[in-house]
C-alpha cells in the first residue's frame, strides 16, 4: 500500500475514534438530566446528588477540552510530517538504530508528558480538589512524577532497548518469542503484584486482629477460599476513592483492602465486598481473564510482525526511510480499531462476570449488605447513576448500579 493511502487511513481512524467518543459522551451528558428512578432515590440526598452531577459536568467539560486538544495536536503532527521530521533531525547523531529509536521515544515521551502536566495538575488540584477527592499534595505529585520518570527512563529504556535489539536481530519471527516472554511476565506480575509492585507506590500493612479480620477469615473458611494474608493499603494518601482487590496465583491469596473502604463500611458490607471478589476467583474469572489477555497479546504481536518492517508506514509519517520507531507509532494507530473491538468484547464479558460475582456473594453470604456496599461506593465515588446504554456498552467494565441492584434482588428472591 502506498504511503499516501496509509496516511489517509491513519487520519480517518483518529477522526472516527474522536467522533465516536464525543458522540458517546454527548449521549451520556444528555441522559443525566433525567429524574432518578424509585430504586435509586434515598441513596443520595438531594444536595449530594447535585454535587455528583456537578462533579460529572466538570469532568465532562475537562475531558472535552483534553480530547479536543489532543485530537488537533495529533492531526497537525501527522499532516505536517512532524514525526518524520524529528526522525531526520536525530539520524545524524545516531549510528545505531536502537539508540536512535530510544532517543526518539525518549523525546516524544518527555514532550507529551510536559504538555500533559497542566492537564494532570488541573484534574488533580482543581477538579478532584474542589469535590474533596484529592489527598495529594504538591509534594506527592512531584515525587510521583520523578519516580515515574526514573522508572520510565531506566526501566522503560532498558526493556525497550532489549526488545528493539531482539526485533532487529530475530526478524519477523520475533512475535513468537515475545509472546512467550509476555506470558511469563503476566504470570509473575499477578503473583508478585501485592508483594513487589504495589509497595512501590503505597504502604501495605497486615490487618490488625479484630472482628473484621475474624469475619473475613470465617467467611473464607466457609467457602473454602485459600486466604493467606489480609493487608490494608493506604489509598488515602492519594485519593479518597476506595477499592479492594486480591492477587496471587496458586493456593495462597492475599486480600488487600483500602483503608478508605474500611472507614466507610460496616463489617458485613466489607465481607460482602470480599465475597464478591471471592466469586470472581471461584468462577475462574481471573484465570479466564489472564488467558484471554494472553491470546490478545499474541494476536497483537502477530499483526505487529506483519507491519513493523514495512517502509511505507514510515513514509506515511513523513520520513524518508524505514524507522522502527515510526512504524511502531503508525502501528499503534492502525491497530486501534482492532483493540477497540477486542476491548468491547472484554467489557461485555467483564460485565457478565460482575453479575456472576454478585450472585455468588448473594448466595454464599448476603445480598443486603452487598447492595448497601455498592450504593455507598457509588455515592462515595460519585458514579454516574444513569449512564447512557451506548456509553455503557462501549466503556463500562462493570454494569451500572441500578442494574446490579436489580440483579441482586432477583437473586435474593430466587435463593430464599
Ligand atoms: Zn467485580
């Protein structure tokens, strides 16, 4: 295919994606003005509900501005051939194609992050701050940034350098090897997520002895869940939005609860939240998710192997010769319709899994406290109670609150 056609396809994909996202966001915004259904009344008091709507409006406006800005910037860079221009500027300084690519990505990464800082700053210190979510100080913001840069430049540079070396030396068959490496890494990440990765950014402490720990342990025993350790994580250092998760492959599971979650929920509600997570484990959702992600990665790498040495892709971005870094950028855009489609399928499956985990928690524990917990979480996170169905279809990995509450109630009448 000739470079001109590829550029047209690239611009068309970016434009179509932008239009789709804006349209979904528009539908979603219009839906919010409708009155609350009976079941959702009383979750929020009127004042809180107005605050939640104001929070969503502020985020919508902010998203529209960032998306519009990003769209115009990217299209301009593509149509002016800026990506190729940067490549030409760097070539005289680098003999080695790997160092050339690393320098290229380093500059792009730094430039895009610097452009993003005002947006991140505004989101954290103006929007989140105004609605009381932000627990981040300027100091943690800066420290996180520096940690992020160090990690990206040292670790990212090292990994990218090795990968580029392998791609160049193995040739088109690289995707088989990469797939194998990715699979091993994913399993390791899953195993050591709580012990190695989370502590880099948050503090984990074992949960104190007490009624909560006892309740979690006795539930785990009842349903035969191989509980190893329960941790509390200091999520409140950064945001007061709350969560729970567990990790570990094999017979030892570590459960992690956010301190903010513990503060806001009763013991029964917390056990119900854990019962939901145990449901994911018992219904093999975690294994299935891992397997599907691996398939997805394999397919992506295969398509990448077909495109990475194609000179026309580099020409489409305005360069005069093949550059692997340019082809990676072009690939990222050309592949996005496929990743949107697979993301859609994953979301459909994930929403189904959420219903199953809710049903499991209702059957093995109690539906009532789970409903209460979900309502509180929605209020606490100021979730959109009435998202548009198309917006949910494309973007939601979890069903909206109303549908979950209704499904749990049906399950409660069936099991009683
Ligand atoms: Zn879930």
